């Protein structure tokens, strides 16, 4: 992605926090006609030594797994909080509005997981991330039902080979920060999240 230096995250932890807080990712591959093919899905991430791996699954009926099988290199994006930024945040009038947002882009190498145990392990990770209480219910289900559900998905691991994190909060315009923060902190959920990131980055004082 286009990543001016002033918007490039300085700490890896910032990207990891965004991926954890906004886990619904866009997995982007090319189809057999070389057109972009996008699947929106939650991903679990974990670090294995120096490597970062994303885990997820798609429906067997979704052709995306076939594209990953044929062309394992893909892109995964995570979109964090985002909101409009009015030109009113500037003390002078010769300015234009824009959009504030945080995003993570990962280039990945895909590996399909086809055996039952591996697929069930991916499910366990995602259940642990989003609904730990469901784990007990899953284990109480009849095994034949579990196997039918598992046969209907294709799981995969995506090894991250490159990671970019963009934090676009007008860092290069300090004269706007106080007004931006005042606007965002009173706004909707995304705007309030952006206000918290401004505090985290030290753009304003709490």
C-alpha cells in the first residue's frame, strides 16, 4: 500500500494490537482469470519464534482455497478504526478534509490444512479468540456431526512474509491534533477509538 513515512507504524506491537482488536480480515488472491478474489473472514494470529502465522478457514464451496493451492502467495488486510476528518480541525482555512484510518497489510504464503486434527485445531484457536464458552458445547456435540461440519471447511495457515501497518492520524500536522481529538472523543465508536490511538501515539495529552 501507499505508505508515507509519517504514517508508517514505528512499533510491531501496534500492528499486532490492530489485528487482535479487528480480526475480520480480507484475504485477497487472484482467481483463474487473474482477477482479485476477496474473502472476508476472521483470522487467528500467533508468533512462532521469528515467524508470524495467521490461521483461518473457508467453506469447502468457496473456491478461494483452490486459488491458494495454485497460487500460495496472497495478501491479507485488516482495517482498524476509521472516520472522516473535517477541514475544521485546522486553525487556517486553506485546508481540505481527508479520512483517518489504521490498517495492516500482510503478504503471506499459504499452506492448506486438510486433515481433521489440523482443522479442529484451527477451530479451537478461533473459538478461544471469540467465544471460549462455546468450546464446551462443541465437545458435547456428537462426533459424527463434528466430522460433517469439519468436512465442509478447508483450513489454512498463512505465513506472514511482509507486514505493513499504516496509522493515518495527521501526525505531520500537529496544529490539528487538539481539535481532532476533541472531535473524535465525542464521536461514534470508531472515532473514539481513533482518539485513543492519538493518546497512545502521544499526539495529545490525556
